[in-house]
C-alpha cells in the first residue's frame, strides 16, 4: 500500500515488458489463437450461424459485465446479479402477462434492476455492511422471492410486442446491438468523463480520493445503481429472447459475470480495469463454452474451467503487481 | 471511544452484546414457535433437528476461525459437494472398501481447504475472490467427476454417522458437541487461538510480533476443507445417496450462523459459543417456519435477510467503522 502507485514517478528504465502488456491485447491475442485452433479442428466453428449464436449468447453477459466492472473497480463486489437478473425478468414478465403494455413492462424490467442496485448500494454505503455480505444475502433473498412470485412456474404466452430480444435492427439482433452500444458508451464514459475517472480514484485509494474532494460514498452508490440498471438491461435482452421466463434463469450468472470482469483485467483489489477487457473476458468465456461443445468435452466440466479461469486471472494480476512493485 | 460516552450508558452497553441479545431472541423464538405448533417443543423434533443441522454446524466451527482472521470461505458448500461425490465415486466406481472411501472423502475436503489456504496465505489473493473461484472449481469437480450420476446403495453400517445414535443422542450431534468443545477450547484457551484473533485485528502487527501468520492461515483454511469433508460424510450417511449438487447454497447458512453469533465480518472478534447460538437460532427459524407451513423458498429469503441484519446490528453494537465496500 505504501509503494508508489503512479508509473510516472518511476524511472523510465524500469518500464518492463510486464507494464506494456495490457490485458486487452493479451486477451485479444489469446482469443484469436483459441478460435484459430478450434476452427482448425472443427471448420464449422466459424460458420455464420455459430458466430451469430456466440455473439448472441455473449450479449447479456457483456452488458452485465460492464456494470460489474464499475462495482469492482470502485472496490466492491456484487454476487447477487444472477438472482437480480431473474427478479427483473419475472417482474416484467408478470406485468406483461397481466395486461400491462409491453413497452411499460420492458421499462419495468430495467427499472427493477435500478431499484435493486440502489438497495444493494444503500445497504453497503449507509448500512456499513460489506458488499460481499449484502450481495450474498440478496442472492438468496431475490432467488427465493422469484420462486415465491411465480409459484415456481414459467411465465409464458406473453404479448408479441414483449419479445424485443428476437427482433433485429438493420439486420443486427437487438441484444447484440444493445451490448455494442452499452459497451461503447461505458468505455468512453469510464475513460474520458470526470465521473468515470473518479470511479478509478475511489477504487485505487479511498482516502486519497476523499482528500481530493471526491464524494467517495456517492461514487460507490452510483456504481451499484448503474450495475443494477445494466443487470436490468441484460435481463431485458435475455428474457425476451425466449418464449418462456424460467424461475431458475440466471442461476450461476454472477460467476460468469465476475469471471468475465476478472479475466478481462479488472483488478479485484479495485482501481484498475476496463469495460472493454471485461467484454473480451465475456466473449472468451463463451468461446470456451462453445469450444467445449464442439470438441465434445462434457459440459459438466464447464464450471470447473470457469473457476480455474478466475483464479488464474487473479493470481496473474497479483503476481504482475508484485513484480511491478505496486504491492 | 468509550471515554466520550456517559458512564451509565457504559454499564448498560456491557450487557447489550450480541450473545445476550441472541439468547433473548432465541427465547422469544422458542416461545412463539411452541405456540404456533405443539409438535415443535418435543424432544423428538428437537433431536431430529440436530441431525439436520450438524452438517452446517461442523462447517460453522472452522468458518468462525476463518472469519475471525478477517477472511471468508465461500467454497465450503462446494468442497462439501465434491467430497460427497468422491465418497460415492471411490466406493461405487473405483470399488474401494467403504472405510477407504470415507478416507478419500475427508482427504478431498482437506485438499480443497489446503488449496484455498495456499492461495490465500502464500500468493496473498484476497480470500473472497479465492474462495469464490474455488466455489466454482470444486462444484465443477463434483459435476465433472460424477458426470451428474448419483451413487447410492450403501451398506447398512454406514448409516451410523447420519442416522445412528449414541445413547439417546444422534451420532452427528455427539460429533458436533465434541468438536465444538475442542475448537472452542482451542480458540479461547491456547496461544494459537489468541494468534488467530491477533491476525484478524492486525495481520501486519501479528507478523511483526513473530506470529507465523501464513502457517496459521493455511491450517485454518485446510481445517475448513477437512470439516466440509467430514460434514459430507455425515450427509451421505444421512441421505444415503451422493449427488453432485449436494449442499448448493449451504455456505449461506454457515456464514449466517457465524455472523449471527457475533463474529465480526471485519475480523478480530468472535466466539465459538456465539456461533453455536447463531446455529441454534437459524436451525429453529428454519424448523419453525417449516412447521408453520412456510415454504422452503420463503425460508431462504428469511435466512438471507437475517445474514444482512445480523452484520448490521453487529456493527452498530460495537460501534465499528462504517466505511464498508
């Protein structure tokens, strides 16, 4: 903690290859190699249909991973996003089923996420409860709530206008378009806006951020609210892709989202990482999952692979920081 | 901080600790529950409850130590599931004798715990993300190794751990009592126990005082894994089948029991006695709610809320820092 964090204060001679290798470049390279190998073994891996389904399956993960990036960069964590996704989808589904206009029901999906994100954030900021405890509790509260709301049965036969996830604009499916827009806006906002920079400042050094006059608690609350809203958006483009909303939607989703972020170079210690990295991490996760199916590896191993990826990414991150003298 | 408080409120606050509040809450719960259902306050029901909750209890003991050091172990439920699967695989697929399969199961838990401990203590990865990753890895091992196939048909003598009795008491209840005493005395009465508190209060200071921080952390996480293995043996013996999804979500009950018992999530404070009170409270809550006809899904909602409220109250009572993240 005492070590100098800023690279600018270090002599130029000490800039090592470690510093120049950023996670986005590394991940892109790894993705390309992986796709090349998979295509060599199974040429149909890069078929139009296969690529389209991979992008479609990654879209809600990428939207949620953008939100998770904000939360983790600011120094928190949210492991309730899987249950949150289900709760958002179910609230919207029930409203649509009971005759609410589809547009309002879709808006309700996103706003439910905003409210739930605010609740998590408020409990952390004003309750003084660590985010891991808040979100561990919310993980089961919301999952139980979903089952109670639906009675455990699927929500089906919704009005035609509700299924926005099945539509396309200019030939691009709405989920993919949404992911691209969210990613672009978030990447620009995190990099260039004062608020975006403050998120990094809060995560890198809380006390220093406070002393520079940054509203630390406000920023942190904001990350939770944005995260909730984006989980709501993810729920919107995910739940409207299929004809039924299931109560076990999003079980284990939190692990995918956190894997995407952490593998994408978002530091679990806070203060570092980009949404682009997180999106690449999400894409990688789906390529690996699809690759396992193409190579006929039992899907039962997927969870173990996912966990190993998280651990590997975190260990490499910490090792790199230690080599650079930041830890 | 106590200096600024009026003397009268100091004496008042002395009795307002988590354990006393919990004892009172327990009394209220017992009164309400025995009103709600006449089946509740019978020795048959209560003893049966100890069967259901011994597994959570066995994992809550090491979890108390883990949380006192300022860490957390989210992976216990997965280590539990993996150990259970290994018991089934060793006996049903490899054809090992059952006693050896039990050994394999305990060993699996130990390996899982040692791995956590190694990553946390040596590589210094935060426990939260370490055990979140191994939560996925160990559950993935359970699914991958078993390929989702359950194993059942264990011999009758194996039922002794989960369904047998020693005198009037269920076997696993006796096991839990003995281990509670051992761990409780270890924590409260040995230098090693004091070291654990020291690490939780200030790991840096502990290291400079010559406390072998890394070795203690490694042992505690290893112990947590081993106990998850032991709990899984009891579980398999109780339900007589091993499935890869055994114990999913159990970490919630375990962690809730510990923090409800007053162990500070920030580390440095907590007792085994508190954890046992927390465990009993959660057990009674679950039992009472199900006797009152509340469905399992609502129970999960209640336990989740209890977890959050417990940490909040805990912090208020101690006047701890509010700068959470």
